[in-house]
């Protein structure tokens, strides 16, 4: 479960508890604002009260005065300096028409994805790739299958594709088992191609990374497949044709 969902669930629980504890609520009083100098400590205290054990990896200035950018599990939140106000969403620079939140999240994703070892991936790569993309994939996803049908074309354009699994139906689902079957096959690349072509593989069980891949995808905010990320952490797709993927990668490297 992403931090956003955990946060919303926690806030709803707090709301229910508050209603249960006060049949006749007292007149609302305007809370005294904590001084801006309370800073990081106030933000940590506020988030910890709502989600105990929350792991905050960074608190830093945001483009908005009086607001800090807070990184939680690779996701960006914005919290007022006094720790009272929180909002989620994108900050857009209207002059450049760039999404500043996406840019910050890409930096976090780059670090997270760079830490994934090659042994956790199923890679289809040319001899000397110009670009690498990480693709979270689901065996049963139509556009995932379309992408893989063109894997040779991506490779011819110098694009290496590193697959991680993201069975959209969740852990323990039929799609999850299909991913395990691929991972446990004698030749994972052949098994991936066969499974994405609709062939039924022998049911297997072995030590695998499918759960770890799925959890990683949730952590960085994957909400559909295929989810395609450039080496700098930017999400460049959804499904992209080989030519469009090359254009997107060239744009990222300008």
C-alpha cells in the first residue's frame, strides 16, 4: 500500500475516533499556529502522529514560501513549516510549463531504481545499448504484450529493456503466479516471451523477486502497466512504440 493510501486510511480512522469520543463537540477554536522556526521537527512530529513509524527520507525547501517538500517512500508531500497543513499534488511552473513535483519524484525514483540489482531483472538488451529503461510489466496486460512483441525493434534502436514484475491483480493472483512461473523457468527470457504470447507455462515455485518487484512498484507510485522509466527516474510511458520511446529518451538526455 502506498503512503498516500496509508495516510488517507489513518486520517479516516482519526476522524471516526474523534466522532465517537465527542457526542457534543465543543465550539471550534482557531488553533494557535506554531512558529515557522519549528521547522523539520514539527513536520516529523505531525506526520508521525498520523502514521506511526512513517519513514521520512528528506525534508527540504519547496518552491512555495512557508512550505516544505517532504519525501516519504519516494513520494513527494508538501507540509507547512509549522506541521499543520499537508497537501498532495503537483506544483507547475507556469513560465516553463514544467511539473516541479514530477522532477523531484524522478530524482527519488532514480536512486531507488538504480539500487535494484541486475539479478532482480529480466533484461532484453542490445550488445551496446545507448539507453536503458525499467519497465514494470504484467504478463496479462495487453499493452505489455504489445510492447514485448516489439522488443527486437527497441533493441535495434539501442534501447535496453529491464523488466520488473507488477501483477496488477496483486500478490497471490493468477497474474502473480504467471510471473513466478516465468521467473522459475530454466530460461527466463524465453519464458517471458512465451508467456506474453499467451502460452501457459508449467506452474512453478522457487525463490523469486515478484513480491519485491510489486512492492517496489507500489513504493514509486506505479498505478498501471506497462510503466516505463528512463535511467534518470522520469516516467516516459505507458506503452510507447519503439520510435516514440527513442524520441522520449532523446528528449530526457538533452
